């Protein structure tokens, strides 16, 4: 049953990624893959929130279903790297560097911020 719930959450995450990606691309026409960056950073923040909640007394099942399932389907490191390669092929080296390293730095910062958010709220209780 756990396997099916993680798979279902992953499918929902992939559908949400598709919708968010489409909405961003419809509003922002750019060579830079902003949609993927926004998706990966927001997913990293959500994973941070769930990880923080689990670390500060939350249910382990939430971590499994949301972080592994939903966020696993929602975020996409592989797409970010393919987009980086495409930028390199188009000789957009600065954008490629910004995408590869900026996305990574922002995703790590977002995960830390998610954990810190929960830690701060937890400290209030």
C-alpha cells in the first residue's frame, strides 16, 4: 500500500510540475529556464518544510509521501541539467553557468529555509 501511495503522490507532483511549468512559460518568454528553476526551488523549500516537520516531531509518513512522492515527481534535476546542456550548445555559457550553479545554490538555500521555518515555528511552541 505504501508503494502505491508514494507512486500516486509522485504522479500528482508530476502533474503539478506540468501545470506550473506551462503557466510560467506562458507568461515569461526567455532563453533562461526559469520555470524549472522556480519548480526546483519551491520543491526544495517544501522538502525542507517536511523534513523539518519530521525532525521536530512530525509523522514519518508525511515525509515519505510528500518529500519522496510528491516532491520527487514535482522537482526535476535531470531537466535542469538538460537545459544547462542546451544553453551550452546555444553558446549561452553565462546562462548555463547561472542555471547549473545558481539553481543548485538556490535549491539548497530553499531547503535550509524550509527546515529553519519549521524550527522557528517549533521553537514558539
